[in-house]
C-alpha cells in the first residue's frame, strides 16, 4: 500500500511521476521509497515501452546505474486506461550544473551512459534532470540515470574499447564514439575531454596545441600565412590563447576537487 504520494513531475498532462513510501500490508514495519511513473491516454504506449526496456535490455543494470523495477501495472482510473511503472527511489536531482561537480562523480555518470550503450540502447534525452544522486552506505555519492521513454535500440559497437582518457583529445563523433556518448563527455555535460579547439586570431587551433606559445604559432601557421598579421600581433594572440586554455584547466581542476552538494 502506498502512502504520502508526492507529485515530482508532470509532462504534458499525459505522464505524471510520483514519489511514495510503500508499506507491505502483511508487515507494516517494512517500508521502502518508490517512484511511480503514471501514463494516461496517448502516453500509455510510451510508458509501456519504457517498462519493457527496463525489464529486458537494461535488466542487468538495475540497482546500479538505473532504478530497480518493482512492477508494471495496468488499471482503469478516473482518467481512463492507466499504466503505472513502479521503481526504486534513487535520490535527489543535482543541485549544480553537471560540469561543476567533482570529477569522480562525473566519471561515474559517463560510465553509466556507456554501460547503457553497451547494453544496446541509446538514452535519447541527455540532461541533468535525468541524473539523480544518492549517498551509499560507504559514504560515496552515486548517480542513477532515469527516464528512458525516449530510448531507442542502438549498436553497442559505438563504445570505445578500454578506458576513456580524461581531459584527452576531443573524440571524433561516429569514429571514436557515437554522437550521444560524445555529447555525454563534452563541455555541455560531464566535461571530460579538452575543448575541441582554442581561439587564435580570427580562427582556432586544436586544444592539444595550446600548451605553449610556440606550439600555438606552429599550429596556426596557416592562419598567419593567410592574413597580414605582424609577428608582434601573432605572438600576443598566441599568449592570449595559451592563457585562456590554462584558465580553463585551472577552473576545471577547482570544480573537480569541490564537494558534491546534495542537501
């Protein structure tokens, strides 16, 4: 029996997500927290498909990177035919943008999406609202990925073999990683690779060439040759490029070491 129902999210009136404390009728002392995703009308098929993904391709990830599923129910309510997907409550939404969270946590988020792709699925809605966080018994904070009603079948071969190099070269989409995993690691989300490039004069150079002035000038030789810039202008611009790149790295390290706000 569910008590203390609290609306967490409403989507277009046809999907509603509730938080609840569930008590077993035969043992009132046994309680657990759950999330119930209700689908009505035209959203019934969408929630039904999501339930199928949880129970099939994603089953091995339940309780680790995605919620555990307690049941899927079909009923008739005051709103007509209704489906309910009941799953474990896995914590709160993030309090800060993903890029402002500690490195270890962001790596776990990327690993979760990577495991989903290895299971043959693409999430389809990468955003901070679809990552929640809970504190484990060992004191660490663990992300859980939620909301799979936009997920689609996907080729698992999109995933790189071996470890992802943190702050390494920006992956080549559809060569090193698929578009979705490339986005998961990009500056707009977990920010795990270097920027794709750094501005230099009226163009840009690869970020891996922005470590020092001479490297910038060498990488930007074609830019210099195509424009009538003086040596002084080029060197000044290269110094600015290096400074901006170093400031990105320093800012990144600051957030990497910051505590994770969850309260």
